[in-house]
C-alpha cells in the first residue's frame, strides 16, 4: 500500500509541475502526449540545473 501511495504522490507532483512550467492541464492529455510533455519537463529542469551551477 505504501508503494502505491508513493507512486500516486509522484504522479501528482509531475502533474503539478506540468501545470506550473508548461501551463497545460495534464488531465486533458492523451497518455502518449502526457509522456512527451513529462520528457520535455525533465529536459527543462535539467537545463535549469545546469544554468544554476554556473
């Protein structure tokens, strides 16, 4: 049960990040479109981390 709770928490965090960074409603996306946006978000966050290191 704990694993399910952790997975749901992570899913919620990802959806909140999609709303915050990409200004989209993740609940309106098809599954493959949602997955592409998650990858896009990961790239954005990685680039931000690189920029903050310098």
